[in-house]
C-alpha cells in the first residue's frame, strides 16, 4: 500500500528475482533512463513471477502444515515445526502480507491504471487482482479493500467486511474477461506474462474456473446462492479448463535463483520440511500410484520397488525413516532412482548438500488445476445437481487429470476401480479426500476445503505439543500492519472465521 516498484530489467532479470530465507524479493530496481514510469510489459512479468513465488512460499508453508500435507521437523524453534504446532505469530505474517499489498497488488493496479489502450493487459491484471484478493480474504477475512492501493493518499486503510469483497471479485473477473475479448489492443502480453504466455483463451478459462471456486465457498453459508450461481455459470458454457494444459501454474527452470520456491526453501532449510504422516498414510491405505512421484524414499538407498513410504509428523522421533518431497514439487531427479528387484538397493543419487542438488528445481508451482476443476464440478453435481451418479464422471476425471499430471496415467483405471464414488459411505468426503491428494503443493485450497466441509478429517496436533488446542480458522494480522495502521486491530486468536466458514 505504501510503495510502488518500477521494474525495468528484461524478462530474465525479473525472473531471477528470488526469495531470501525469509522470502523477500529484491525491493527496488529503477531504470535511470526512465525514473518515473515502468513499461507495463515488464510490470506484468513481475506480477506473474511474484504470484508463482508467493504460492510456493509462506502461503504454501502455513497452509500445508496446518492441513497436514507437510510436517515441520528438526528441533523446537525451527520455523516449520513451530508453524505445524500452530505457533504462528503476528510477526511471522509480515512477509506474506507485504507480498500481497506491497508487491502484487500495486503492480496490478499500475497495469490497470496505465493500459487504457491495451485492454488485453488490463484484462489479465483484473483477473489476477481478483485471484490475489481471494487469497487475501481466505487467509485473513476482513482486509483493506475499498481504501487500499491509494499510496500516500491513504496509508491507513480501513478493514472491509470480507463478505462484501467476494461479490466485487466476481465483478472484477467479469470485467477482466470483457477486456480480454476486445478485438483491438495496442499492446498484448506474450512470453513476458509467465503463466499462460499471453494466451487470452486460457486466462478466460481460468477466470471462469476461479468463479466456480469462489461460488463453491458459499456452499455452507448460502447453499441456494451457491447452487444458483454455479448452475448459471455452468449453463453459460464457460469456457472452463479442459485439460492439464490449462492448469494455472508458474513454470520454473533449472538455473540458479530461477528454481521454484518450494525447492529453494528446501535448499536453504534442509531437513526441516517433510510429507506429513496423515497424507502418506492416506495414500498408503489406497496403494496410491502417485507416491513414487510425490515422495522419494529416505534414506535414498531404500528399494524403490518395495519402498515403505513413511510420513513424518511433529513430535516423531527424529530417527524415523522419512519420505522426502520428490519430482512433483521440486522437479525431476537429475539421476533418477530406478525400481529394482526386491532385496536390492536403488541406484545412488548424485548430489551434494544432503542431496538437494539432485533435484532440478524446475517443477511448476500449481495454483488451480484441471483436476481441481473436475472435483469442484463433482461436488456441485453431488450437492446441487442430480446426485452421486452425476458426480462420478467428474470425480473420475479429476483423478485421471491428477494421475496424468503426476506421470502415472496408466494406473488411473485400477485406482478408480478400487476407490469408486458410487459405493462410498460418504461421497462428499471421498471427493474432498481425492481433491486433497490431487492438490498436493497447491497453497491454501486444502485448508479452504477443510474449513468448508470438515474434510479431510484431520485431528488437531495434540497439546501440550501444540501451542493452541484448535486448528486455526484464519491467521493473525501481521505485526507490522497493526503497529502502523490504527484502523487494524489484532484478532483475539486464530479462531476468527472467514465469512464463508460457517461449518460447526
């Protein structure tokens, strides 16, 4: 809210922006030849790159640890271990809040305000702004909106009721789609837009799919509204995501400081971030073929043909044999493990720094996928449509999309046969569990689903290990903001709920 960056380096320079261990971006990079303006093309690059990094950084760690997809290990005081036991303090939220309000939103507002003759830029910026604000609301609830982004004209914006913000985001998405459809645009994004490479059709598909995600949040608070809005949007024909090639994700490369942020954190904080026992046990119970892509057996000489994938969890003895993050989140192994006959050892991984260099770091950061779209449609059909039979095709399509994304398409038929939706005791629970597994590495959304539905049925980390005796429903406001903005009062605890979270 208080600053605007002027990014004028080329695409490669912007892409090389990297988090420090506390996930801060390079703050200012001014072009002495143009000190008062930034080309919207390069500001767009900064906005899309920041979006990818943010979704693999603090936002991912807070929410995936709360949702027991990941586990924070090492000694007490280690950042990820403290987060897992719900010791998330206001000072821990400063960087995440700034990444939204000091980095992403000012860049997007700059593009919107400086691209009047280039609606293709304005359209993408509006859609990305709506997505960004949806995440802010889902993390904190009431947040600055109507008075935000005013610069020095208002350095202490008030909090807006979060229930009033979501409708504005739908309007923003609609306006963005209308801009994208304009036949004339002086400038149009290309590869400088690092998510879809300027493909306006894919941005439209994403915007409509995001609307479905937002409307689904009303499923407990206002089910009739959720049904009516989703019915109308589906009847309109979208378009929506149609394949994994439509995934809303940020790609990265195998180059210093250009690798994805999950991988960069693992390099900077080795042996502190592991798959959680809850997720690993859930996948083990179904003999899930994605395990070999999601996890690397650890130690690395474990037989990959008969690997017992063991999850870590806060409080476990550190001598336990852990599973490690694998290709799906960090990129391919440079020297892949090869399945071998029972009793033999897997090939060694050529690496250094505790094998972190064995990974390319080129895996994408996924933010909304075709698999999730299908699970949204499955839940809609189950709850607001013709029921479980109508949900089956979308449920199965979601699994197939996730299996394909994980590189195990051939195993999808057998997995679906072993885990049918029609015979599930609780079909909604089955859909959300599969969505939870498919959204491995997707920031925030598994936590949103749990707050909406109660699934998957995770249990709180037990006290006295946990800092509090409940699973957080929102996060504290950042300390830096409550200290500087008299219009933001700190929450009494993390039990405060976002407006759509009405499940008991």
